[in-house]
């Protein structure tokens, strides 16, 4: 396995790290998915980002069913049958916030393109998107394998086990060029990471 998943790049309207530049559009209410594998600091960064933006925040793990939590605590990776209801719950919460005119932030692994496609539908006010109520954007937190595993091992009492990092990295599909979002390196302090995110979003003025 490639032990370095930190490759990111600066971008203009299109980014070589995948995704499109969200600052190129009039945002309106926005839903932000702070995505990545376990140990990438999603919750910390997402909470800080929500505070800086004045956006609503929800913890993605709270949308898991008790059965999902028990399965992960036992060291077993989730399958799609486990994940779809969880993702739908996040999608529905985003849609509620956007419909109320509020931006929102959720930390969520969102490892596969198909998962992100579902989450992105939160911005559709109707099935065909004709009544769009907002946009969904992805911020992919990336770091080296060694850093990610060290962080997971240092978390006391969390249901995510270090052994599950490998399965998450194997499942990860980085943002494609046509997806709305970008990748950010997790090496700096969380506050610096959020500064970089806001800069990418054009919100650092």
C-alpha cells in the first residue's frame, strides 16, 4: 500500500487533487462534508470550520445506528447495507438545514464517489434539482499512513480500531475533477487547516 496519501495540489477552477473550486460560484447556503479516513481529524476541523462560518454542525458518527457502532467496535468494517441508511440520515439533515437557509458542516468519511453523490443530492429542492436549495461541497483531509495510524492508536474509547484504517484506505476514492471540493493536508495544526480551507473557499477576507 502507498504509505503517503498526502498528495494535494493548488488549483484554480479545476484542481489536480480532484474537485472543482467552490469559490468560483455564488455559494448561497452551503453544506460542507469534511471527509477522510479515520484519524484525519474530521470532527475537530469540521467543528472549527462551522464556528468560523457561523454554520450548523452535526457529528457524522451520531447518525450511525447502534448496530453500526457495535459492528465497528468489534473491529468489523461496515458494508454498504450498513452505510446507506447512515448516509441518508446525513443527507436529510443537510437538506433540512439548507431549506431553512442555513449553511451546515458534518464530518463524514464519504469514502466512495457513490456515497458523495448521495450526499450531494441534499442541495436539490426537487428530484431533478430544478428547485435547488443550496450546494454541497467536500473537504478531503489527507495525511500519511503513519500519522493516521498514530492518531487512531492515541484515541481512547473510540469505536474505530486501528486495524480498520487499512480497509478504509482501500475503499477510499479520492475526489474526482468534476466533484465540488478539494484536498487539504492534515500536518498543520487544526486552526491552520481551517485557515487554508477558508482561503480555498474565498472566505479569508
